[in-house]
């Protein structure tokens, strides 16, 4: 192996770790595997790496951040909050299913045993949610969305997206990318007060659903409380 300065050597170790982890998963990646990928010895890897936990955390972030930055760029180039939300969903299958998403599953599974990997996974997860919160807040400010709790709405939508992709990757459930996009976009329409189809049909005219909470009643019958009594709740 050609001589390299320490920074270049460490970058080479990370790239080798990335290749191995994408091929066989984080849990199965060892120092010996990384050294073999580099054509070097385990001792050289140990010389530049403080711990395997830290190395796997860096390898995971290297892969996971690629998807995050792709989504951020797509969101930033969008012309409106609604377009940004479509871009978020279309680019952020965390960061796509297959081997890259498999690393997310590995990171979640290993988090309890590897604290640095767990901390990295949590931090990146919060970064994904923060991107979505920003889109929702921009949409509310622009009058495109209605949402009283953007933080909570973002977690619900992100959890739905993750759960559906997990089913595709881990369990080979037979639904498609288009199915995932349709279901998540439909949920977002309901969360954000959008009319059905506002997100699932890109050419549709954006419109808010009627705000039933503020629509005055046309009935002459006095309004009654919607609170259920104990006897009604038990029936």
C-alpha cells in the first residue's frame, strides 16, 4: 500500500469500511475485513482508529449523510413549500431502500450495544426530522398548510415513511415505491389540512381542505357539546 499522510490514510480506511459495510452490513464488519479491503494489515487500521464503535459510527454517517444532503438540496431548490414536501418524500426513502437503508436498520439494531453508533443514528434522525419541520413551518407561514404542531406532525410522517420502507427492505413486502409515496403523501395531506390529491398529483392546483373547525353552522339547531358522557363512552 502506497504511503499516505495521516488524513488521507484515515479517509481511505473510512472508504474501505463503507464498501465492506454496504456489502455485508455494519454488524458483520470487522477490522480484518476493512484491512483486507485496503490490502493492508489490521494493525494499520488499529493505529488510525480509536475504537470499532467509533469507526462504524463514522462509516454509517458517511453513507447516511449522502441521502440527507441529496434531500436537502432537492428541498432547497423547490419553488414552494408544497413542492419542497414532494421533493422530501421523493428523495428521502431514508435515503433509498436496498443496501443503504439496510445500514439504517443495522444502526438501529446495534444502537444499544454501540453507544457512538447509537448517538450518530439519533443525531441524523433528528436532522431528517428538522428538514421536514422546516418545510411544514414554511408552508404554514405561506398559508399553504394548516398545522398546529409541526414538530409532532414531522415525527409522525417520518415514522410512517421509515416503517413502510422497513417493510419493503427487511420483509420483502410486495408493495412498490409508488405505493409508499401515495400513502405517505396522503397522510401528509391529512396532517397539513390539504385537499386530497394536492401532493399525490403534482399538476393539481394546490388548495387547502375546508377548515371545518371554523365553518359556521347553517343549522338553526343550537350547537351541542361533542364531549361523550361516561355512559355514551361505555356503549
